[in-house]
C-alpha cells in the first residue's frame, strides 16, 4: 500500500515536471512504474522494465540538452504538449490498449501543432525543420514520461 501511494506521488511529480520541464520527469515516471511493480499492484515483465529504463534515461538526457523555455523565455508550450500527450494516451487506451504509445505520440504532435497556432508559437511556423526539431527536443521526453504513466494506468485497469 505504501509503495502504491509512493508510485502515485511519483507519477504526479512526473506530470508536474513535464509541465515545468525538468530532466528527471521520465525518471520519476519510471520510479513510479517500478514502485507499482514492486508493490504487486501491476506486473511488468523484466524486458519491458529494461526497455522503459533505457527510454527514461535517454529522455532525461534529451531534456538536459534542451534549452529552457522558448526564444522569448516562455514555457507555455509545455502545457500544450503535456495535455496533448495525456489526451492522446487516454484516447489510445480507450480505443485499443496496444495503441497507447501511438496515441501519446499523436497527441504530443497535436499539442505542438496547437502551440504553433498561438501568437506565442508563431516562431515555430518558420519551417518544418524548426517544428520537427522542436518536437524531437520537447515532445519525445514527454512521450516517454506519459507513456510510462500510461503503462501503469493500463496495468491497474486490467
């Protein structure tokens, strides 16, 4: 029971660190997944745990390489990206649980596109290359973080 509560707190921290970007957001999500696994609330196979561990470490390294904020110093895009990723993950779970990661990827891409349609994100519309680089830098760590949380949600639901 204590590990389950710790996992929920770690997942909440991971979402918070995704909105206010910190490099340890995917690591918090992975620690939450590991805590749920150790509490026997869900079962995650060892290769799956290793896969998400490597993905979390790579995502944390990507976060470390990303400059903080936008060119004008705002961090508004993180809200769009995170909400898009959560919506995509939940929609993926509802449609077909195996499509959760794909839903997260699409939701994150739609979040980036929604942000680029705002006056603050007009600088992303200069070229597709800028948009793709921004998605890779900001979106991929968010995809990993929200996907790990989605795996935990699917484990609890099933």
